[in-house]
C-alpha cells in the first residue's frame, strides 16, 4: 500500500526544531579566533537568507513559492507500507517508509539543493561551487542549478571521478561542470577534505560565486523537514496515531534530521540514528568542538567527532563516511532524545538484498543501514509479540551503486 | 503538476484492442508447416492462460488479485504535466506524460513480467528463461520471479554482458542467474537472435521450464494497457476531455501499445509511433510474414519487417533495435489508424538533454525518441497557435544508460 498526497500538500513552511531541542545549540566558532562566528564571517560563502535560517529560532520558516514549484516536480513523495517485507519477516510490526528515492537525482538531497540554489539566485548569485564524494550531493545541486539557470562547478574526489563515471555524466547532463580534486595534483586520489578546500577556495576568491553544502548545517536539516511533515500527514491517512520509532541512516545527518525532527516534540516517539561500524561518530566519537573539514578551513562545530583527520575505510556507503555529524543530531543524542547504533556493511547488504527480493526496489548502500536496523527492530517486535509501528527514511535508490551489490553477491565485500 | 491515483484504482481488467482493430489479425504460422499455429504448438513454451489471452477476442480480461497486489507496489503511476518543458518551448500545447520509470526495474516492462510470472506459477512452472539485450526486460522478469519465488535464467547478449555490468548485477540482486550468449562460443559477441535461441532451447528441453517474451506478442501488449487506462482517468482529473495525440517510442511495440491501445476506439485521437532512423521498421519495412527471431526458430508473424537477418547499427536505444514489430501495431499502421516517424539518435539526445534540464529527470534513450517527437509536435502547435493536448509514455529512466549521454555530451555519438 502507498499513500500519496496531492501536489497542493507539499509543506509550505519548514519545521525548525531549535525551540524544541533538549538544550541550547552551542555556536560555531571562528577557526582563527575561536570566537563565535557572525553573519559577516559567512557572507563570502552563503547568501544572507540562508545565514539567517542557520541561526533562526522561529518555529516555522516559509517555503518560497518558486521553491515549492520545483519541489512539486516530485513531492509529496509516497509513504509506503512494506507489507511484503513484514510478511517475509513474520513480524507483527507495521513498517512504513518515506520514499525519497523518487526525486530526479534519486535521493533526498534535492530538498535542500533547490532552496539553496533559489536563495542564491535571489541575491544575484549565478554560480555555485560544491564538493562531492560518491556524487549524490553534486548531482542534486546540478539538478537544482539547471532549473534556476545557474552555473554549477563540482569538485569531485578524484578516486570517485575515475571509478564512478555515471555520477559525473549525470551532473554534466544537467549542465554542471565537474573536475577531479585536488585540482593541483593529478596523481592524488583526493578526499572529501581536498574537495571542500577546492570548492571553498573557488567561491572565496570569486565575487560572483557562493559555496553550497549538502548536510551538517542547521539550514540544511531545516530544508529536509518536508520529509517528516509529509510523513505525519500520510501516517494519519494510514490510520496510525504516531510511529513508535523513527529510523534513518546518519552520515552528516540530513536525511535522518529530515524525517525525525518533526517528531522531536512528541516524547512517545523513539528516534534512532544508524551509522556504519567503520565510521562510528555517534556511537564512539567524542563530543567536542572540531572542524567540519579535514583541512581545518571551516568554523569549529560542537558535535560528536572521530577527529577531523580521521579517514574512514573505503566502504560502499560513501555518503556515511564523515568524521562528524550535524550539531542538531549530536545535541539530540548527547541529551538522550535520540539513540544511535552501528552496523558493519556485510549485515547491511544482507538486509538490502532481503528488501530488494521482498519489496522489489534496490536501496542505496546508505539507506540500507536504516533497513538493517528496521529489520532488527521488526524481529525484536516479533519476539515481544508487539505490533510496533516503524517509520524509516528510504533516502535513496541504489541504481548507481550496483557495483557494491556485485561485490556483496560475489563475496568480495570487506566486512568493515 | 502531477495526478496520482490511489492504489485502489489500478485497472482490474486489461483492455483487449482486438475487437477494435481496423482489420482482423492474421494468425501466426508454424515455422515448419507454414500452417496457423495452435495452442499445442505453443504449450512447451507458454502457460495455457497466456496462450488463451494471445488469441482472445474478449473485450476485457480480468487481472488476477495476486497480480494486482504486486502491481500496486508502484501503480498507478503518476500522470505529469510537463509545464517546464512547455515553458522552455514557448508552446501553447499542453504536454502530459505517464511516468512508467517509477517501477522497481525502471521501465514499463514489469507490467507484463508480473502477470507472465504469475500465470506460469499458477500452472506450477517454477523456472523461466528469457533473453535480454541491454537488460531492461531481463531485469523486469528477475524482479517479477523474485516476488513469486521462481527461478529465472537470463541469456544476455555477450557484448552487453561485458559492457553493462550494472544491469547484470541488478538481475542477480533479485536472485536471477545471468549468462552471456551464445553459451557455446565465448568469442562470439552475441545478438538478440543468439540469446533467443539459447533461451528457447533451454525451455524446450526442460520439463520444469517455460520461456517468457517481453514484447511483440498480443498478450504482452494486453498487459501493458494498464498504462493507457490509468492515463484516461488521470487526464479527466486534469480537466482534459481527450488527448489530441498519443505518442510512444516503438521497438517491439509494448510501451507504445500500452499507452495507445485504449485510445484506438476514439477516432478523434491521433496515434504516433516513433522509431530510430537506423532501424526504421514501420517507416521503411515491408509488410509480410517473417520470423520473430534471427535464427528462424519462432512462428512467422504478419508484420512490418526489415528482414529477420537485418542487423541494425549499434545505437544506444538497445530496446528499439528489432527488425519487426508487434502484429497489433503493424495492423494499426497498415490500415491508417496509427502514424509512424523516425529520428536519428543525435536529434533524439538533444531532446533528452532539453527534457532533463527543464523537467529534471533523465529519460532512457528509447523514451527520448518519443520526447523528440513530442517537442516537434509542440513546436508545430506553436506555429499553428493551437493548444494541442499531447500525451506520451515516459517508458523508462536513463540512469543505467548514462554512458550514452556521455557520448552525446562529448561529441562521440554516431548520428545514425
């Protein structure tokens, strides 16, 4: 069963979780002075509208009409009951998922790429730069800038640039320009750190250019709350009062935040973050101020971190290989409002294949972390004989990650 | 704008166009005797329920509940108004498309894979074989057999097997087994002809196995009519009395038939088939009896054909490289109820990129043939100042065909 909403039900305001957090957010600090950063520090990189959202305490923030018009190309996304998975597991749990894979770029990322492109356009910025690892975020931003007629330059980790040509082609099809990073050393395989440095340097040194980030920051999670807001309305259509638990995978925190934040005010709803065992930020990191990037160029954020120089093993869920996490997510975990768990990728791909063979669609490796946890929760509910209501975010499809499935099916996966 | 229908509106009966054809269909002939084939000739390969559908003159044929249950995983598919494309073209035409790319396999093919797997299951057949070229059909059948717990063996054209590993991995993720064809000559690049021979030989020599075909036959087009039936209801929701023209790309004819056949009885609706200039079956073929396969093993079909030994150039729209066409489609063209046109692939990819940069999604190379014709119709409507209503079938996404876009964007496309 699927519950669709008409175009007219795309949320017209984003939900700001800040007033509902268990403790105040600690401010980002300037990397040089270690004093709280002000709007002027951020102005060379971001438009004022996004800087204002970043620090806003307003409970709701309006979605501009031009953003709504683009979101309506694929939103509202369907809420789906995973009845065949329930049947395969023999569980009394009722499993629902929000299908964010239906966007043009194949994931939840365009939910923030579109408003970021728009607010830049509004301030006359016709060129954006960004970094991309596996390519999900870079393709979302190229899609968004194509629709607003802006230029987009993507610095792609050189190893991915060489190994994953399909993501590069996707970005070029939308008119984006993609170069391997680091730009100054053609022998270097690159990392998210080098790519951020390249993208920030480009934006900081050109008057006509801003920089765009796909996760971690408050305004990014804010834009993603359309997911949870729609899910609430659709669960009501399905006759559910509330989910008992909301589950999402967590790399920087944007898809998890998108589905979970609107449920924060309801203490009856449990929230669960799922991360890879090879990059266990929330489950094994220290809670402290750290840089957002490897090179130490960004402001310091208060968050769980494995250290900004931590290099995670090269697992297939490239979108989850981040040393830190969104300050909002870390705040919720630190103060007990959200739980976190970690899985090695072998168990994750077992869950992914079980999902594909029962529900039919092939999930992204990142999304499959959430699915692993969902299956374990559903099996626990079977033990307890309890008809638990589980909601999770199907954050993206795996059609551009099939080589990972190939490794799994043919015993070549490193079980990190 | 998108128009969704609830799960309950998946059509519960298929529309049989046979009673509405301008002339009776000519029967298939036995390849040996050249006499009309009977059910017994087909029984080693197909279940009786499908053989009955193949020759049925009933106006409607019920969709079994178990088939509906699976179709509801992604159906009804959305009807979308391509407003941004209209704007980019400055046309008064209103362009609508049926988005069949949302299926788990990414195209319209599962609409027939599911009932074919089901009717075989019903007769106790636990193993199916088929051929696949680029892989769209093979992946649809592996998806369907996964959900009914059957085995599926796919003979994949060796050149594709080596060049397109992602489609193979997709089939394996659903539990299918995929081998390169021809099986007996590892140096041979293979063709659809060799793969059909391998798949038919396998099915004909094993008691427990049937063969499954993804296009051309009457029962395949029948199963696809859910597309046009839903579109009719959704156009009414959008306030349109009828489309002025219905457009689909045509390789074997199944996606075109799916959207067009329910409109055959309405003489006000123009029907247009779009094929590649490099394989111009309807526009340049002869209307005569010919074999369905290259090797001459199948019954002879009455159709337009370029000759069963015609080998089309290796264009990117692999799904349109077929020497013949569905007898139902040929009947409509022969008797003037449907028009046909052909385009070279360079103009097709220009249209595809224009679509991606205005509407956001990246179409399959096959689908892009329809889009080329849609754009030309919309531009003609602009010339005439006429608000023509255009409906087309967005038969699949291009996410596993991005290398074709790479060739186009970097000037490496052969404009055949």
